C-alpha cells in the first residue's frame, strides 16, 4: 500500500501550499512513506485525482483542490479530514494503515 498525496507545485494559493507542506511534513516526521503526485506537472495525475475523489467529498462548484490523500486507489480524504484525524490521534486509521508497535495512536 502506497500513500499518495496529490499536490500542486505551482499553486498560487498560500493556503494550499501551507496545507500541502503540513501533510507532507507530518508524514515525513512520522516516517510514514508516501508518494507525491504533482497535478500541476502531470496531466494524468490531475485527471486521475479529479475522477477518483468521491462525489460526497467534492466541492459544490469546481474541481477538488489539493492536497488530496489516497492509499493506493482508496480515497482517504482532503486536508480538513487529515487535520481532524491528526487532532484525534487517528492518522494511521485515516490512512488505512496499521500503527507500528509502540507508537501512539496517531
């Protein structure tokens, strides 16, 4: 299973940039392996992300914005869902991963 974080490297939004950095920084700090998929540089990644965000998680207008998080092809959530999971110490469950022995619930 590979965690995939869909980002936009050339986003003009400071908020999106901070959210992307927050997700990837947290995963790196906790040694959770992930693959960064840049929707700004790769049209296939952008198309795949947009097609695979479930209807109930899409914005009312426009396309889903990064960061979007998947475990292989299974949708985990967007930044808000990740943030909530982190606040609840439930990141491993959010990502569909088993917490390593001796770790906090993260």
